[in-house]
């Protein structure tokens, strides 16, 4: 992060500088460092492995073409992640995905209840990911952006064109739905 005149120093700064010089070997090294994470980010949003692979590849190409716009205020990984997320959301928009508020007629549980839901999420990671993939697009996207990618509700609202409070309520509903799916699919 920027502090006064200081700029974030990336641990892979030398590779990034080589990429700025169009060094193919450096670009391949950067690709190898980040491709799995970027693929997984896209997959969690688009829920299609082939499309996630294409988006990840296109994001790297775009990043290398526009690397001169990388200011170094954040890590290269964070900058690349934003490109992947934007391209993933663009893909959904092209598929005519529209974020819609899902109201299943249930009241949002109070904070104490959602805290209890957090304890239920301590099940095996594979089960959780399987159920996340089965969620409705709106739920899956907000859950992924907030819980897995670390965006706050204001940022999610900006990204999806919704209010922060809508993001919060959809996140709460997504968590409730995920917990219900886990209990139904994997009763213990």
C-alpha cells in the first residue's frame, strides 16, 4: 500500500520488471506463480471450468499487454486478481446474467444465528466447495467475492451495481442457503 511516497514492493518485483520489458521467460514464471489461484477465482464466479480457463488465460494476456499501467500501489497478485474478477463478471454479463435479489420469503436470521451458522461451515472443504458450486449465481458470486476473495460489501456493491446493504443481505441469505444445503446433502 502507498504510505507517503512509498510504493508497495512486490516480492516478485524483478520478475514484474522483466515482464515490463516483454521477457517471455519472466512472463511464463509469473504465469506459473499465479495461474492456479487465478483459475480458482474465476471458477468460483463463473462456475464453468472451461470458461474459467479461458478467462484466466485472457486475463494474463491482458495483464502482460497492460503491465505498464501496473502502478505498484498493490501487489501484482491483487492487481491481476482484479482483472480476473472483472473478466469473470463480464463473461456473466455477456451471458445475460443480471444480479437479482433472491428473496425466499424467509427473514434474515439475527447475528447470533449467523454466528452459529459459521460453526456449521467447519465441515470438510471439498463439501463446502461442492455446495457453493450448486448455489444460484447471485449467491455464489457474493459469497465468493466476500468470503473467499476478501472484498467488503461496499466493493461488491460497486462491482455488481447493487447497494452495500443488498450485498450484505444476499450474503446472509447465501450463507443460510449454503448451510441448509450442507445439512441436507451431508447430514451428520
